[in-house]
C-alpha cells in the first residue's frame, strides 16, 4: 500500500488513496524563475493595454451639441428679407467656428438619400445640395458636411457651437458673397427629421446647414441625430470686396 496514506478520523483508522488520474488536484510543479518573469510581464502588458484604452476613451473630443437655449427660430420674424439672383455656391465661411471650406455640388443616391462628401478624401469640404435653391435665392438652400471621421474632426465638427446672430458667408460663382445670420440651432433625432421644414420652399432666402450629432451607435456606425443650423440672408458683398 505504498500509494495509500493512513489517517485517523474520530478514532477510526481510514485508508485514503489519491490516484494519479482522478478528481484530486494534480501535484504542484515547481515554477522556474523564467516562467514567473514571463507571467509577470504578461500581466503588466494587459494592465498597460487596459490603461491605454481608458486614456484614449477619456481623451476623446466630442463635438459640441446645441443647448435648448440655442433653438431660436427657423426663420426671420418678419417672414421676408433681401434676395439674390441664382448663382452656384463656391465656398462657405463661418468665422465663429473657424470654418473655411470649398463647396461640392451633390445630389441624391439611388435610394433617395443625400449624397455626402467622401469621408476619406473630402471630409474637410462641405456640399451644397444641388436640387435646393442657391444661397441667397428665395427658398431653402441646403449645405451639409461631416462632423468627424476615424481620424478626427471634419468640416462641421463645431457646427453645434453656433448661436443665433452668428454670421455665415457663402461665396458665389458670380463673385458676390451672400451674408447670412443664424436664427436657430437645433438637434433632431434622425427618425423624426423634419424634412419639410428643411427642404420646403420658403418666402425668404433661407440657408440650412446640416451635420450629424447626438449619440453614436457603434453597431451601425452611425450617429442617431442631426444638427441643423437655420439662417436667413441679411445682406451681400459685391465681388472683390
């Protein structure tokens, strides 16, 4: 009974056997210094990786979102104002948030959604919706741009920081610069996007800037809301001014 061990329990002599293959835990093996060092290094790498991910998340810069106080109005109170003749837009400048961008002219995709600038090559440019009024014409002129890309902020990253009264300049192909003033900045859940308010023809020269906002759905890779800036034409500057 070399592999059996004698024990006394409550005065009785009991045989306890621990076969090499069974439910008993295997015998502990001596751990070498090299193995311990490797294990420690692995644990440190995991900790450093987790710390790096935490720092990256904490360091993320989020686009500003408009507060309720910025909602303002969707148009001028008097319902009318100046207007300009039709001329295609070339560039947009928004001094309050440092935007100076060229304008693409885009339409719609086959599924009816608006075409957007390429995220990889043209995220720094905005796009005028070519089936809307040109900026300064009576009606709604629509300009859109990305809020960010996987590399960082895009052209309209700070659009949500605009407030009523801020100026938006749109340079036209005829050399005239249409000057707009923001009347309101609002955030809409995409499932309740007010398309009629944004695209319908109005009795004054309206400008609507659109970008993404709100929470980001990491599963669908899309933002859940849209930020819309409402502005109205207040004046213009002649070519060369």
